[in-house]
C-alpha cells in the first residue's frame, strides 16, 4: 500500500516535488550569480568611478575604475573612509559634501581639478542617496568621470573660434570680444589710452592672383610670424581677414611710442621674404586710431583706423598715418571719385594726349607717349595725377588701361596709314595691369584688331613694377617681348634698381626721370650721373630717352652726351592727336 502524505500526495510524488524545487533553487541561484556577475561587470566596464558608502562614509563597494583611480584593490577599499587614502583637506571637503547630500537627499554634482598620484585631471563627480529597503539601510552612491580630454577639446574649439587657422593669430572675433570687454571696463579710457592699429599689405592681391593662393597663404604666414615677433608681447596682433592685420596696444604711453613701433614694423618688413625659393618684398600701409580720443565704440575705432590706413595708401603706401577727423570727408570725396571714374569709362570721357619724342641724331619725331586725360562733365580736363591712384586702388585701372592700349594702338595705326609708318607709340602700364595674368593676350588681341605692327608699340613700366617680384616680372616681360613689342623702364633713377640688375630683363629702353634732367648743366654730380647712365645703357645695348627736357641747354647737354631721344615741354607739351601731324611733318629740328 502506498504511503500518503497529509494532502494526499504519495511520498514519491513529494520527493519529485522536492527535487523539482531544489532544481529551481539551483537554477535561481545560477541566475542570481549571473545577474550579480553581470551587474558588477557592467559597473567594472564603465569608464566611471562608482562607489557606495554607508552613512559613516565607509566604502561598501567600488567598481574597477574607482579602485584603479585610487590605486587600491576592492578589499583594501572596503571599510575605509576617504580619510584613509586622501590628503586631510581633500578628505574633509569630501566629507562635507557627503553630509550635505545626506542632509538634502538629492543629487549634488561638481566639476573639479584633482591632482592625485602625480596626475592632474578634471573630474565631473556626483553623489546621491539610494535607498535599499531590503537591507533597511540607505547608502550614498557616488560617481566620478574624468573629463580632462573633453575639457581639452572644449578649449581647442574655443581657441579655433577665436584664432585664425592659417596664421594661428587671434582673429576678428577675438578682437571684437577684447575691445568689447575693454570698452566696458574703461568706457572713458580711465586715464589709459588704447591704440588700434590697422595694417594692410600693399598690392597683396596682385601676388595672390598671379602666383596662386598657396604662395599667397605661405606669404601671409611668413608676414604674420614676422609681425608677431616685432610687435612685442604686451600688444595683441590679430589677423583681421584677408591681408589685414590689427594690432591692439593696450597701454599707449605717448604718441611717440606708437610712431616708434610703426617705424620699427616698416623697417622690419623691408627684409625680403622667400617663398618657394622666390623673393618677395611686401610693405604694409598702416592706420592708427586711439581710444578714447578717436572713437568710443569698436566699430568707430576700426573704421577710423581704416580711414587712416587709406590715407597711408594715398600717401604712397609703406607708411603710417594717425586718424584725423577730416579723413571722413576725404573718404567720401574718394568714394564719389570712384563712382565717377566707373561712369567715365562707360560714357567714354577719357581722351589721350600725345607727347612727342625726338630722335636727337636726326632731329625727327620718332614716337609719342600716350597720356590719359579725363574730360569730365563740366568739360574740365583732369590730369592723371588726380585720378590714377584711385583707379589703381579700386582696380579700375585694368579696364581703363585696356582702353588706353586699344585707343593708342588704333590712333597710331591711323598715322601709319597716313604714311608715317615709322612712328611708335608708348603706353604707360600700371603694376596691377602688368601683373594681371592675361596682359599678353590682351595686347595681342588689340594688335590684331587694330592692325598696328608690334614693333610700333612700346610699354612703359616703372622700376618698382618690375623690381617688386623680379622673377615673375622677367617671365611676363619675356612673353610680352615674344609678341614683338618693346619695353621701356620709366622714371629710371627714382627706384632702387641698378643698371646691372636691369640687364637681366629683356628691355629695350631706359627713360631717365625728369628730376635728373631738371638740373642738367647746374648740378655737376647730377650731370655726371646722367652721362654715366647713358654710357652704361649703351654698353648694355639699351636706348636712352631723357624726359622732362624744358630748355635748350638741357637738350644740348643730352645731344653731346649721345642720348638717343628726348621728350619734354621744350620739344612739345602733350597735345591732342591732330596736332601731332604738324610736328611729324615739320620734322622739328633744333
Ligand atoms: P609719366 O609716365 O612720367 O609721364 C610724363 C609726365 O610728365 C606727364 O604728365 C607729362 O605731361 C609730364 N611732362 C612731360 N614733359 C615735361 C616737362 O618738360 N616738364 C615737366 N615738369 N613735366 C613734363 P601727366 O600726363 O600728368 O602724367 C603723369 C603720370 O600719370 C605719368 O607719368 C604716368 O605715370 C601716369 N599716366 C599718364 N597716362 C597714363 C595711362 O594711360 N596709364 C597709366 N597707368 N598711367 C598713366
Ligand atoms: Ca611714362
Ligand atoms: Ca616718366
């Protein structure tokens, strides 16, 4: 007979049930171990220090990261308080925060620099209370995250926002933030004078356009480096954009001090730069504006420094100017002039006058120089000195120069067709025009369109135009020469180039500047220079033109010195095209 339990189950059935329950328990324990192991693995895998403390501050648990951070094993940590492993003052601070957390029972976080075990890091940490009803106790849960790298990245981003990527200098936003803070702190200067100095590189655009952006960038970097080494640590140099730099002088002791610094900058910038084995010289035009005298807000200060900088450009560049209020009026006049010039080109208000050149051996007119004039609305004749620099600055010189070339070639061709086919025409070429990539193409198209033989066209370039970047100039000149035209160096003697250097260029003629001719016969040294230049030029197989000949004495001197050609008021002032006929026909003989 089967034994039955009280609830009617047989003993076997009971045994089976017990076995089943035991199996369940083993299974549950396995699962519990798995969970516990999973939890601790998850906690250990976190790159965060996690720890639990009892109300007395004794460590109950710490994950792997927390053990590593403290340099102790879990066994060593358990039961210890921060007083056992932190310096007293840090441990004290920790305990105070713990007590605050226990009191307020909310999450308290903080960010702090910690130096521990010889390593400094920035930690984001937090503490809160967790309740464990099963144990009848509450615990303090703490965590700490090392955010050193994050902070570094944040700093880097901030640096990038306020610095220029190309030169590493502070940028426009830095200056804006700096000035805003300064003007807020010292609205009336507080007996302190601040200098805002704007530096703009002369003709940088020409270099950038003709040599490519890479060389342009390399030059900007080199300029930035040199300026940084020049301006002194107490001042702030920033790249304001393009080829513009701003220098802030936070503490101006006197205007002399600013002037001296600007003199020093101009001096240092004279040294050539070498980029890809090419030699460059580049000068800055500088404008100075002072706070509080010249402006009370940032926009005004920058604008006025800009006006002063433009004044330096007008003065001939490579110099500095201090802002004065009438520059504002001047700038407006200038802007008007630019607009009018643009319209003049459209309305065909330009005309050419021609100044003949006399061959000193034959006494005949052999060529003429084309000189631009502007017949404005009021029928006033404006001379190039009043508008060429603005045309150059605004870039308008390129289309105006092209108009001059076309007009001069077509009018010269008219004279050829009328039988004077030995007559040549000389055209002045501005630096911006010369360095424009397509000058050779423009000229060959114009020669083709007008039918003027290339031998009848001569280009007049100043020394500074070719000496600015000699290697590049030499290349351009060779290409131009290959068209069959002639090249003349204008205003010779006013630049820095030596004859021996010029012989490397494919040029045909030297035009001795009028300042040398003016004193011929009176100033012995001057006369000796002119004689020597003529002789040297002849050795180098160059023709010589003397310009600005105003007297018979000067003409005699030049004739004796075997100068080839003469040009000047004594022979003729620049005249309208129709008056040339008479001169050529009369063969003006002295
Ligand atoms: P530049 O090339 O040196 O031209 C000669 C200047 O000297 C002319 O002035 C001429 O009128 C003046 N001159 C000629 N003979 C004498 C003389 O015996 N005594 C004196 N004191 N002066 C004399 P202009 O026409 O006013 O031209 C001034 C400058 O403007 C030129 O100097 C040239 O650099 C520039 N220019 C003129 N036309 C053009 C042009 O079409 N394109 C460009 N880019 N520049 C031009
Ligand atoms: Ca000339
Ligand atoms: Ca000249």
